[in-house]
């Protein structure tokens, strides 16, 4: 057993004890009440989910196992001379709550490399799809195609005890994570680079191997490490995390659950926003030229709002300040691509958009989110097929949602089944019927 898995097994009894005690002695303690507006308002703000892997503070942004993004990037082990930490070390942190040693990271790297081979039938499945299939659809289908090898299903059919559920969930999750970057890069090279997939090099770490398979030179390996870490987890309530958790709560395996979560990520209000941002910026540049002034932007932003559309990359359901994931990407861009023309537009938009959203008075958060920045950096390094951007988001997101469902099973989270009411009932509660 690897040190990472051993660590989970060793801390699990204390976690289970805490949950049992809390449920037994304080199960009836109320946390919040639910307002009628929350029934039609996407359940915004209702506290009814639990995870210890990350926490999103509206003003501070995300903390991974208690560490802010700058702390995470600073503390996790890095390859000699590297700017960004190993993604594998981040996985260790998310799964165990501890910053790994170099030795522990190397063990995770080896473990994932050993699980990385993608069976040929996955490529056959992708090649059977119509050529204009969206890359997110391809990604989701590839994950489902792998489902037949689920260890969880096998062990479930062998009647394992429920206390063992986390173990095969762990195996499925790692088997999947080990392959996702290869599947993503394959889809990219197959669909957009004249069907020229590049063989994985399993002597490389996750970020470096991904850059290699994408066929993009350094510092794209550093960007990939940063990108996967930043996009990994954003607590439990966002659509991709919640969907993965919800589906897994039926004891569906990691393949079904992740594929479902990624289908949610594919929506334009969620992960697809990163492609929408670039599309929107380029529409503006097409209209007003390559060097738009603040006045040009001002007009374009208002035109977008007046036509009933949202400004992609701005606003958030929980955050109430600039997303620190935006800031980290901005710091990367300032270091590596300060003169990029689209980066300059992204920077200027930061001055223009928030006051307009404030003036319009609808969005609760006028500040940029993670998606406002990611596309421009990808574009700079030649990954210009923006339909593909959400697939990369999905690879990163898997690093958060899969550890979550391992811990869901470890702590015995129940099948989800909230209660619904009819409009008649709500009117009755409101006293208008
Ligand atoms: N542009 C214009 N209007 C916006 C807006 C924006 N960027 N953000 C919010 N609003 C509007 C909403 O559409 C809503 O209008 P209605 O009352 O007419 O429905 C109103 O402001 C209140 O919305 P809110 O409470 O501030 O925001 P929500 O929690 O409802 O929605 C969203 C959060 C992220 C979906 C929203 O801000 C949005 O649509 N942003 C643009 C798309 C985007 O960038 N999505 C990516 C978010 C990050 C993420 O999940 N990445 O995966």
C-alpha cells in the first residue's frame, strides 16, 4: 500500500468517530432555515453539504485543506528548478490533509504513472463519434467507456462491507486520474491537430507529461501544473462537485459520477465560461480593432448587457471579491506574457467591467472569476481551440471531486434525497393561498 493510502486508512477511524459522535449527540441541532427565495433561487446559500477537502470563503477565496492558493503553491513540493508544484503533491494534500514530503510525492507520481495506460477501445469509441462532437462530450464518453473496469462495482458484487467502500473508490479514482491527461491531450491532437496524438511519456510527472502530449513547449508544463491545481476544488456546492457527489451517493462508481459532474461543468454558466470569455473578447476586438480603448470596452460591455447576456468571466455564486484563482493566473501572465495583446485587454477589462456591473445593480459580485483569465494564457501558448478549454478544466476538477467521493464513502455519507414542495404549498406557507 502507498503511503498516501496508508495515511487515509490510519486517520479514518478518528474521522469516523467524530462524525458518529456529532450525528448521535447533535443530530437535531439546526444550522439554518430555508427561505422561499431559495427554492427558486438555486438553493443559493443553504448550508446542507459537508466536505473537509476545501472551503470557499466569500471574501478570501478558496482554501485547500486550510491553505490559501499562495500558501498551497509555496508549500507543496516542486521538481528541481520548477516554478509550480507537482499536481501529484496537491492530490496527496487534498486526500490526506497534509503537505507531502518529496519521497511521498515521488511515490504518488510513480503510482499514477503505473496506472496511466489507456485501453485502445477508448480511442476506438472516440473515433466512432461524429467529427463535430464537442470535446467535452468526447471527454465524458471516454470516462464512461472506462467504467467496465470499475473496481468498486466488482467489489460491490462480491458483497464487500460498507466500511470498505472507500478503498475501491480510491482505486477507481486513481485509475481514472492517471488517464485523464492522456485522454484530454488525445482528444486535442485527434480533433484539432490533424489526428497526430503524441504517446505519453510515463517517466514524466503529470504536468510535464500533459504538456508533452499536447505538443506545447515549456513553460506550458508549469502552466499545466498551475492550471490543474487551481481548478481542482471549490468546496461541494458548485455544479460539477455537487453532481459528482450526488451521483456517487447512490453508490454509483467514480466513472459514472465524474462523467456526470463533467456534464455539469460543460454548461456556459459553469466551466464553459472560459471559452465564452475568449469568444466574447475576440468579438469585441473584431468589432473595434486589436487595441480597444476603455471607451470601446465600456460600450461593448453595455451592449452585451443590454442584449440580455451576461459578461462571461465575471460574477460568482459565493465569492464577493476578485477570485484568487484569477489573481494567480494574472501573476503567471505578468511574468511570462506581459506584452500579449489579449492579456492587455483582459487587464483593462478588470478596470472597466466591475463599475458597470455595479451600476447595473444586478450581479452580487462584480469581480472576475477563474474563467476570466484562463483562455488568454492558453491562447498565448498556441492552444487556440477554445472549445477545448473546459476539458482542461475537467482534468483539474477531477483532482478535487474524486477525493471528495472517496471521503464521502469513507465517512458513510447517505444517498441524497432532499424534499420538494409544490407552488401551491409554498403559497400556502407564504399565507397568500
Ligand atoms: N453579467 C451580467 N449579469 C450578471 C453577471 C454577469 N457576469 N453575474 C450575475 N449577473 C446577474 C444574474 O444573471 C442575475 O440576473 P437575473 O436576476 O436577471 O437572473 C443577477 O445578476 C443576480 O445574480 P447573482 O446572484 O449575482 O449570481 P448567481 O449566483 O445567480 O450566478 C454566475 C453566478 C457565475 C452564474 C453569474 O455570475 C454569471 O452568469 N456569470 C457569468 C458566467 C461565468 O463567468 N460563469 C463562471 C463562474 C465561475 C465558475 O463556476 N466556473 O466554472
